[in-house]
């Protein structure tokens, strides 16, 4: 009986990976990707306010701001909020503000009760913004092309939307970054398929705080960051509100426009993806389902292949089970090689997918524990209670 059950599961997993090959091929052939050669900016170009918040970002903030300073967009202001930094972040911001009149620096000394740090910093930055359009980015983002803001504004205009999220190119230098981050990103894309997000008839909503471009009207309709003041993953919630209110939420892949190095160490990667999963899935149901997907689709093929082949001489079902497990592994790893190429990461590390699945499963379990009453989550030196 066990052999039959495992054989059926292995067969289903093969079909799942085969269907993902088909989906990937469709995306590769017809999927849209915003690049620097896209037209833009719109004419006339509306005023754009770029808002950046940084806490203890002395290693990133100057690179981030200088990449914004090189933008060719004609009507631009940059508002940077130093959020209670204990390093040189504030000094760097002030120095660059003296160098470029488009930069305005503000400093937050205290975090009001009931606010997440980044949300409060962005709220304070918005209070100084004068642009008709607002772009919220993270301090660890680096614009690669001087046309990034121009083409993003043009795409928002062309799609006749009010809220555009550009997906970043991930900069991953260490081995562990390359192992974990593509798997974590893949889990998010399963739940938040960009094609469904871009379909106004679907409920799917997604936003990435690394690059959220919207009109002032949309921001105010959402309720601004005040509406998500106590939300860990504020970008996802803002995207959800925008979709519910039919404000023209749109997501696009990009290449050659900007990149982000999310985490630089194994410890940061584990903590970071725990926070992402905790914030992206506000209830246990999706976390449990995500864990099941990882265990069944990602890791079960190795179990069925190993057990089936080792018992192949005892029963025909075990032989079939082992064969289907091997086929599932082949489909899985070839798909990951193709997927890694599509998102421009080190495709030669496709073989690390099962290891990445194990580590991602661990971060999902940690995120599940954060939902328990009385649990806390510490990020950027501030500890938050889940309120349960």
C-alpha cells in the first residue's frame, strides 16, 4: 500500500514539474520585461518624489542615493529619512543633501507606539513630498541605468495604472544567498503570479517595497503608510488594498534597471526570509500550504527515488516509484536551471535546489512560530510583538 501511495504521489509531482516547464516556456517567449531601451519619460513629465528610508545603512545609502542622483528624469526630488540610525547613515545623507539640491534629508529620533520603523519613516518622508507621483524604494537598492525612473514612469502611463511594482534583479554574491533566495522567490511567485496580479479580474495582489511607484491620488486612497503603520510586510498589504480598490495595481519584471542585495550572510538570509514569509502570509493556512508544497513537490522526489530504487527488487510498484522519482528529479532540476537563467542568477547552481528547499522550509517553520501568541520578531534592532 505504501508503495502504491508513494508511486501515485511521485506521478503527480512529475505532472506538476512538467506543467511548470510549460508555464516557464510561455513566460520566456511572451513575458514582458522592462529594460532601459523602453521609451520614456512621458511628455510632459510630472514631478516625481523618490522616498527612501534607512536605518543603519551606512554600507548602502550612499550607493543608493548616488544612483538616484544620476537619473535623467527631468523633474525629480529625493527625500531621505534617517530612521534612528546608530551608525553614519545620517551623516552621509546630510553630506549628499549639501551636494545635490534635489535631496532633502530628515532624521527620526523616536518611533511612536504602534508603528513599524520603516512605515513611520516613509510616512514622515511623504509629509515633505511635493511630487504628483511617488516612488518608494529601499536603501539597499542601486539603480543601474540613468533611465530607470524615466522608463518606469512611461510604463505606468502606458498601462494606465496607478500603482506599479518593478521586480528587482537580485545581486547574490555568497553561496548561501544563491541557494536560498531563488527558492524563496519561487514560493512567492507561486502564490502571487504576476500574470494574475496584473489581471484586474483576479484577486491576486503583490507588491515589493524595493520599487513601488504610484500616483499621489492612489497613495492617499490606500491611506498611505498610516493605514499599514503596524504591518510588518507593508508593501504586500498596500498592494492588496490597491487591488481591492481597483487602483490599477501592476507588476513587471525588469532587467538592467536596478538591483538589490537583500542579505549578505547566511544568518541575515535566514532571518530575512523568516520575516518575509511571516509578513507575506498573515495567517497560518498559507504558511502550512507553502510548507507542504516544499516538502511534497520539492523534496519528496528524492525520497521516492531513493526508497523506490533500494526496494526495486521486492515489488514492481517500488520499481515504478523509483523511476518516477528519478523523472521528477530530472524535471525539477532542469526547470530550476531554466528558471535561474530567466531571473538572471547563477544557473549553474541549479543542483542546490533541494538544499535550498530544506532551508526555505526551515524559514517557513520559523515564520509559523512567529504567529504563536506572545512571539516577537526583531528586525533592524527593533523588536515587535505579533499582538496575538
